[in-house]
């Protein structure tokens, strides 16, 4: 059965593979954002509750923005790698 799966993998459209790869990266990114939200929320909230006071809000926004800057940098790096890998495999198949 696994041999059959390998055959499918071999004939998969590279663009589809890249799409799947980017989608799974996005999913990981969303999980990160979710974790980050919880971490920043706990870090900035003095007392538990659904309402942010202005000081906590500033803290939260700064915390989130710093996290997003880092994640954005990581995402940009991730998006650069498939392209180089794609052109690399093209030279092999030629």
C-alpha cells in the first residue's frame, strides 16, 4: 500500500505540493498566533476578565506586534526556501 502512495507522491503537481506546504505553514502560524495571544494575555492582564484596561491593551498590542514581527521574519524565510528547492529539482529532472 505504501508503494502505491509513493507513486502518487511522485506524480504530484509541484505547485500542488507547494500549496500544501504553504497551507501547513499557515496552520502552524495560526497555532503560534493562538499561543502568542494566550501568552500576551496572561503577561499583560493584572486581573482575569474579558475587559482590557488601557494599560493592559497597550501592553498586549506591543507584545503581539513584537511576536508578529518575529513570525513575519520566519515566514518570509520559509517562503524563500521552497522556491530555491523547486528550481533545484528542476535542474535535476532536465
